């Protein structure tokens, strides 16, 4: 459904456990998936939300069923005539119903990102500035190897400058900080 201010999408797909694609060998089979997405356009702003749930073991042939759920949302808009913003959030879970002591999967990840764009001047030396930040936290608990947690922070920025009337240059810089821990050891880069 696509209206001027609202867009709604609902989908379902099912790929049987024996299916093999000759054109796309990496296509995952044994998958049932439901998805829903909604977006709203309000003047200078847009809001979006989505949900996807997928599972395998459609015929009950495996000892356990793996379920993945993903939730997402975003807000973007023109705050002022020279400031554009975007914030997004994503949460993913994956787990199975395997009995304790076997191949139990318990995975979650949370992602948050924001980008801020500033149009400073169309005629000055420095024309625009962009600042971005993203954070991701992932946690995996496998029955065979224990729990691992990873935090990743990513910061970047860019400046667009005029070289001449016809040419611009963009200078950018970024930094990544990651912290991974599993059991009793921690690694920071």
C-alpha cells in the first residue's frame, strides 16, 4: 500500500528444505519468513519501522528450529534549512530450541547510528560538514564455546571545501573502537 504520506508493506516467503537454485547457489533453503514495514512522511520528516521473523526446520526434520527476529526503526528529516539529521535503531535476536548441552544458539545484536549533515555555505571555502556515529553491541552464547560480547563504536566526519568554482574536495576522517570479550579475556583495538 503506497499512499502519499504512508507506505505499508507485508511479505511472506517460504523456501522448502530441498530447494536448490541454479542461478543463486548461496540462496538459503528451509526458510519461512514474515516481514512488515511501515513508513510515514510528515512534512520535512520521515519515520520508518520494520519487523522480520524467519525460521527454519519447516518440516520438522531437524532436532531444533532456529528463529531470527529483527526490529528496526529510523527517523530522518530537515531540522532547519541547513541541518539534515538521521537516527536509526536495529535489534536482532537469533536462537533455537535445542536441548541444553547440544548446539544451543542465543545471539543478540543492537545497532544505533546517527548522521548529521550541515550545509554551511554555497559560496564560502567550507561548504558542508558531516558528522556520523554508530554503535553496535553483539552478544553470542553458544553452549559449546561460552559467551562472547562485542562493542563497536565508529565515529566519522567529513568537510566539503571549494577548490574552485567548478571543483570541490571532500576530506574525511574516522575512528573505530572495538571491545571484544569472551570468557575472561578482553581485547581493545
